[in-house]
C-alpha cells in the first residue's frame, strides 16, 4: 500500500471512493469507518473491533474464586 495524498472527486451526493489498497489493508472484513469532523478537515479512521481478552487478567479482585456472585457483589460494593 502506498501512502501519500490523493485528490478525489466528490459526487453530487457528497460521496467519495476510498482507495482500494487502503480498504483492503485497513478495513479487511469491516465495512464501517469513524469520521471525525473538525474545522476544514475530515478524518476517516477504520473501525476495528477491540480485543478485550487482553484485559481479562489485569484486575485483581482480591479473591481466589467466586462461589456466590450475589454475595461477592454485596461485599465488593459494600451493600448491607
């Protein structure tokens, strides 16, 4: 994929065509982008799914295992 600046035509309905090599590399199996509007600028960012599994073991709740979820919540949130 080449990087740089391209000049694109905007049709009467305000559409542009995203470069094919960018779509293949950045969008992969997605068809959604995030558009950030700023004064005089539009940023198009590929929307990617976050991998939340990397955070699974990052929090220590101070217990070895949870036997009763309701009891755990009451103690954790200090609910009488």
